[in-house]
């Protein structure tokens, strides 16, 4: 059960490891782009290519879907980057339902663990497999694996890294379940839990009154999607990549300096943020030198 590319790596790893994937459950096709052409999920495209049956329920409690799911008599269900499952679905298989989550649980439960880890300036992240239970991301941990986060790493970089590490961990997890060698552990109790809720547009706007480090982390944590932004000449300016210039700004936070050719830097609370890779409203994504070549900034 999964939808995006992140889930395809896991599905492929299970197929390559010769697990019998009897069916795939993914999101319904959605109209996208100018022509509103129906867009299939990455998981569906992969499953169709491999001849695996695909289920695309609008509602997971739909009686027809429940009956069809039961007919496959799966021993185990595997969830990677999908939506919340009702009890009737996750409690169906004899060996339960497991989930692969993009964080080191119990930290960063929620919809956007990869983004929030970088936004919060973490130096480490990872993946965890666990058995599903009633409350989201709270089930007993089977296995986990950690990775380091570099200072300039983006959410996109970490996503790609965890996608591979997660797929390998999932295979290891299934082999342990198959061999009856699972010793799952309740998630550690912690009073200092960091959460990873869904990110909305208002969360992406840069507040130049923050420290340069905090702003840099926000930009990295939202790149390449949904992308941090600021307003320049009454238009939205998305920022994919930037760097910190550790220098007393001497101008008001949110003000900017430019030579009109090679740099555009905004003042933060305690330094500058130099923009490197941006997209101005109505234009394509470009490097800062290309942007400045065609712009006159006051």
C-alpha cells in the first residue's frame, strides 16, 4: 500500500527479494496539468509494468474494496507513504500490517518527517519499521536504521537516501517476520517528542526576523517541495537553495542587497542569506546569476 516514488523503491525491493506481492493498493488516478489528463501514481505504474493487480479505492471502508482485499488472502500488508488505514483493513492479515516510516520513531510521527527533521536542524535521521495499531505511527518497533544529515542537505537529498535505506530495511524486516525472528519493542516513552505534521503554504513563508541558521534550515527542509518563499516586488520568489553569509547585516531584516549581476542577499536577524537557486513568479527555476541578468531590482 503506497503512492509516491518513495514507495516504489520498497515495492521493487520486495519483488526483487522474491516475496509474493499479490496486489497493490494505491491512490485513485487524478487529473493533472493543463489538459487535466489522468495521472497514475508511481506505485500503480510500477505494478502495471510488473503485472501485479492494482486496487484504487476512493474510500478505504468501501465494502466492495474490503471484500476484494480479503479475496487476496495476504499473510501481511506493507504500508509505505500511504494514507491512514481503518482498523478493518490493517487488522485483516494473519501476520498484521507493517509500516515503513521516514524517521527514527518515536520522533517525527506524522505526514512530513523528512522535511521537519531538516527544518529543525537535525544531524541524524533514519527509517523505522513497525506494526500498525490504532494511533498513527505509535506501533511496536521492529527495526530501524539511521543516516547522517549533512549541513547543506535538502529534504530531496534526504528523501532519496532514506528511500534506499528504507527499502533495504523493509526486506530485512519481512525476512525476520517470515523466519519468526521478530522481537518488536514498544516505542520509547519520551516527554520531548518532535512532531512532523503536514506542511501548509503559510508554513513555507520565510520570516526574515529569524536567525540565518533557522532560515537556511527552512529553505533546505522545504526543497525541492513544497519550497520556501518570500515576496519580492509584490511577487512570490521561491528559494530552492541558499547559503549563509555570517556578517552583521547593517540593514533591516528582510531588506536585500544586490550587485545586479552575481548576488542577491536578504538580511536575517544575525546575518545574510544569499540566494543561489530560485524561481520567480511567472518564470522558470534558475540560478541567481541568470535571474539577475533579466531583472532590475530597486
